């Protein structure tokens, strides 16, 4: 091989090495540099998001020039516009009602992803939506995400064209047989024309009770269709409790049963503060064996009445769901006694006590402690 040929080969090899070196030099910085977008704080309260400070770091150093290019942040279909103060700090308020980890794309003034001076794209900002730690409650509420999903299912259901027809058909299928039975009883019952209303005895109360319970059934049906809780109004629950209690209580009197003097009566009122507690659950718990043989629901005036209570020592416990609260009081039921009590929801101890007239014996004469003698 001549020296000229050898020199040409060496020169060509040097050129190839130089070209490869330049290419690697241009390529390696892109891979070596690390550019990230961070937010402070990086955890967002989904119900009340707080402002987040945005930073762009290149090799763990603040890249103010690239940060200044950020004009909007986009997560899903939501777009957020950040603000910049005099010191160049960029902050934005994330949208509410999101869950889990969310990616925020950083966009420039043209709506394209933000890049640095070497045309390296800035990766999306990652934020985590999570509820803050809360104090444990004996009656925990449904989480915000479940409420959000439940409301979405309700809205979807009510927008369906068949929804209202289903409710109407179910209502008619339940009410028409009942109306037919009442009409037939009115036309054929001999006792019909001996009452001022022209209805069989007890039928008017039955109509009220059935109609109100039917309305509650519709709310249960809607809850099943929407796969979520669809609670009826509180005033309707109070009316239902009053009518149903009046219906069954008055039927007991109509049946003409003799009063059993071997048992007693516990009645009273439940209050939340100074207001009557409508729809509160009242339970009589036997102190000896902790059983709960009697329970009632307070009416629209917050009152309840339990007849035929066996002679025992009881804890009378009242509970409300919204707002959650309890109250209790101890009573000693004797044969023929009649206790009138008051329970205040939220009290830490017994909320009231029956006075000297709180219990009456069979003869009606009370002794020093409110109980009668023989």
C-alpha cells in the first residue's frame, strides 16, 4: 500500500470519527439533561383546592426562562390560567372535584406543549387529589367522590325519557287496586252510611297511611333505579310517622280491648335544643339484659308514646340521624304507671326526669316518689 493511499484512509477515518463525535455531542445533552415540572403543594384537596406554586427544574436548578413560557395548564377538559407575581413566581388554582393522580399539561401562548431553549418538551405536572385526614366520626358521612358519582347517576336517570313513565306506571299499579278496594267497600258496606264521612270505619285513616307510605315507596324505587340514596324530605317522614302512629293507635281503641293494668306507659317529647326532633328513633332498653323490646319514631311535634310496657327498669334512648345525636333517660315502669318524660338530643347524661306526677298508679293517687300505693 502506498503512502498516499494510507494517508487517504487515515484522513477518511478521522473525518468519520469527527462526524460521529459531533452527532453524539448533539444527542447526549438531550439524554443527560433532566427537566421536570413540580408543584407546591403536590396534594390537592378536591373540595377546596388551594393555590399551587409551579416550578420547572432542569438538572435540579430553576429554569425561569422556560417557566415564563407557561400560559395555561390543561387537565382533561379543564383549562387553568396561572398568574405571575413581580418576583416571577407562577401560581394557579387547580379545578375541584377530581380524584387520584392528575396530569396537568403545560401549554404556551400558542396552545402547544412548553419546551426549553433546546426544544426539550417539559413533562406534565403530576398532582394528587386526596381528602385531608379527618377526625373519625361515629356516623361517618359518605365520601365526596361517592356523593359526586351519586349525583351524576341521579342526573342521568332523571334525563332518561322512560324514567317518568316508569314512576307513573308503578304509582298507578299500586294505587288503582287500593282505590278499587275502598270504592267497593263504600258501595257495599252497611256501616258506610252510618259514619259522617260516608266511608267505612277506619278507611279514611287507611287511605292517608297507604298514600303516604306509597310515596315513600316511590323514593325507594328511585333509589334502586339510580343505585344511590334518594332520601325523601324530612317533613314527609314526620307526616308519615304521625299518620301511621295515629292510624294504629286509634285502631287499638276501636278494637275495644280492655286496658291491662299489669303494664305501664312511657310517653314524652324529644327535642334537639329547643326544637322538636322530628323522626327521631326512640328505643326502650331493658337495663337488666340490654334487650330493646320497644321502639317508636317521633311525630311532627317530636312526641312518642309506648303503651303496654312491661314492669322493668329501662333506658329510654333517642337518636337522630341528621344531625347525628343521642339522648337518654332512665325510667322505672311499674304496673299501671304512666311516665311523661323529655329527652334532649346531645345531652351527655340523662336529659330529664319525671317529676312527682311522672308516674300514676291504677288508682290515680300518687305517692311521694310519683308512684302510687295499692
